[in-house]
C-alpha cells in the first residue's frame, strides 16, 4: 500500500512538472483524482470499519476464551473439592468401621477367654470324675 501511494505521489508530481494542458496529462490527472476520491471516500472508511470489526471479533474471541478458561477452572476446583470430600468421607467411614471391628474383636476375645476358663474347670472336673471312675473300677477288680 505504501508503494502504491508513493507511485501515485510521484505520478502527481510528474504531472505538475509536465503541465496540465497536455490531454494525456489531463486524463492522468483526472484518473489520479478519481483514485484519490475513491481511496478517501470508499476504501479508507471501509478499511476503518473492517478494522473495527476485526477488533470486535478479537475482543469477542478473547472474551469467549476467558469464559472457557473460567469455566474449566471452576469445574476443576469443584471436582477437586468433591473428590477431597469423598476421600474424607471414605477415611472417616473406614476409621469408624475399624473401630467397630476392633471393639467387636475385643468383646469376642473376652467372651472366648471366659468360655475357655469356664470350660477348663468343667473339662478338668469331668476328666477328674472319669479318671476317678476308671480308678474305682480298677480297684474293684483287684
């Protein structure tokens, strides 16, 4: 665009040097005026409008990208919070279940020990009774 503008300026300067009465020069001058008018009235405003649209499009794209990033960050934070809460609940449940298991195991061990002690006396008494019966039978045979 800068080279074209330079060519137009050089052409305009050469026209002014050669004189405006020459028909070819006059036609060139009119063409340059038409091109200048077109540039001023049509092309420059159109370029400005397009630049505005480009800037607006860029701003909308940037806003959309920021909204997407915000959504992703929010979703990741919410997901991380939910996962953390789930793990905390699981840890609490596991701890509670283990405490219940330990308590039941302790109760069962105590009950088993009591039964063993109670049965030891009964077994010893039963064994003693049976042994005494055997000894008594042996003594009667003799």
